[in-house]
């Protein structure tokens, strides 16, 4: 249902306003129960995930593409000039289209790990781009589910979704209510919980993946300090990626990707399902 928008202060664009104020957006989206998808490919992934769409906003040249994504006929499709999109959102919408979706019902840790073989756990990552990158690499490298700590950045914030190329919309994930008790839940469920750390006493990644593990959970920590002491103590073992040339460690998103690749390639070489 196409509706032309002539002014940036149109009340129909309320959900699209002020997107550059991250703190305000996070509070508002959480309370009102919606998130923003940017670009036709991400919008398509949200629809494929079964998320309920509220409305879309695009420039005229994107009408046909957005119309062909399988939106319910009653979905408002707001169309406006680029200048109105910029004035409303506060930034240039490079991909030409946005959509508002209802947040899905939150899953619990036990929901997402019940049938999982490989799980990635993110402790207190504050950068949404890192969260999105971890979801993208996790999805591409065979992770079954992701758990985020109570203080971790929101996987359904626009930048996280965009960086993940929509992986945060399809990957089963849960926010732990209690930390580090969630790691204890993983141990009790039969997971070998690996704390990824540069500490010298940790076993190497190559050695860890060489051992037989029925279920594996890899825990990575915040960008600056790494895993907290309480998280390290709750892990089954500490695992490190050997580094060279006086480099201490990798970026958290890169480190998680290296670990996930090592696990998935080892399982594949053994003929085990990923």
C-alpha cells in the first residue's frame, strides 16, 4: 500500500526519526518492541525469518524491489525523496530503503542450546559492529546458536543487523538473564565451554579442536579487557590463538571467526555434522 510522504515531520515517520541518537533509539526500540532493517536484502531476511513488518520507507526507485519482497498487502510503503529520508533519519540511507519490524519473542538460553552442537557466547561487547560481525561469521561457519551477556550490545540494533548482513535475524540467539550463571547452564547441558583468551597458560586452539567434544561453546570477551575473571573461572578450559610479531590478540570478531572456522573444519574433516 504505497503512501507518498511530503514532509519529514509527517507523523507516519515517527519510528524512523532520529536514528543517529543511539542511546535514545535503543531505549525506544526496546520499550516499544520494534527494530529497523536497512536495505532490501536485510528486509528480505527479516521477512523470511517470519518477523512481522510494520511499514517500509524508501525512495521511488526502490518501489518495485521492495514490493516484490512478499510484504503483506496491507503493509504501508512510505515513499519519499532522499532529502526527506535524510532529514527524518539523520543520515544518508545508502541502500535506499528501511523497514520497521516487530521484535520477535525473546528466547531463553535453554531454548537456543537445546539442540545446538556449537554455540558462540559474547560477553559485554559494546560495539554493535563487532556483534554483527560475530553473528555473520558465526552463521557462515556453522554456529548453531549465540548467547549474549546481559550487558552486550543489542543484536537487533540497526548497525548490528546491517554489519551481520541480516544474520542476527535468522540465527537463534538469547540474552542471558544471569551472568556468569549462563555458562554454568552450558556446562550442565554437556558443553565443553572454551574461554578464548591470550593468556599464556591457555591451551592452543589447535590442541583444543584435536580433542573429541560432543558439544562446544566458545566464549569471547569485550573489546578492551577480554573475558572477565568470573567468566574465565566459569569456563571448562581456556583456549588461545597463538600470535606472532608482538601482536597480543585479534579483534574480538576476528578471533571468534578463527575459532569457529577451526571447529567447523575439524568437525567436517571427521565427517561429523556441523
